[in-house]
C-alpha cells in the first residue's frame, strides 16, 4: 500500500469529500486535472516524472478553477515560497491529522487559505529578518496585516 492509497482510504470517511481521480506522476497529474477539473487537487512536491512545482503552475494556468493543496513532507520554507509563487492555495505537511486535512480541503474549496503553523512561524521569522526569498516579496505590511499573520502563525483559521 502506498501513501496515496492510505490517503484515499482515510478521506473516504468524510461524506462531503469526493475523490474523483488519482495520479502518481507529473504528466498523469496534469492530464487528470485537465480532464476531471477537480475543485481541489492534492499534490506532492516531488513525484515521479518531474517537479511538483511545475505541475502546480501548469494546473493553475490550464484549469484555473482547480485549487491546489500541497501535501508534503518538505517543511523547508523555500519549498513553501516556490509552491505559493506557482499558485498553490494551501501548503500542509504530511504529519497533519486526517481530520485537519479534511478541514484544509474544505477551506481551500471555500477559497480560504490555511498555513501550517510551523511554516507560518518560519515565514514570520523571514519577514522580520528581511532575508531569504522574502526579498522578492513586499515587506511593508500594515499593523493589521502583521496581526493577522501572527494569528495565522499561531494556528488561527480565517474564521477565527
């Protein structure tokens, strides 16, 4: 049994989440997304056949209604930046519980964004230090934007 099999089986307990297809490699993922036009596509950053970041960009350009949720083991902030720039709507780590993954899927489907608290903390650290890839991002945030970013880093949802 591979990770994808376990994920599929675990998500079946949620009656409001329908799995419309699967793919295990980059080309197959893009082809399935174009054919099936899912509301939310869950992808890994590293997969057979190429770069998951490129897959995100291709899907976002070709299937604009499909939101991409990255489910990965890569907690490195540079991967987060690359995925966000490519158009990922969500970035969660594989240590997430199935229940919280379902919450994340629903949030992405509603057009909301949630950020893993560990990633959000690293993002705050980078913003505060003005270093890393954040130099390519605007660093001037309002007091309210900083307050919201702080809340997100501590696990609050959009609704909270």
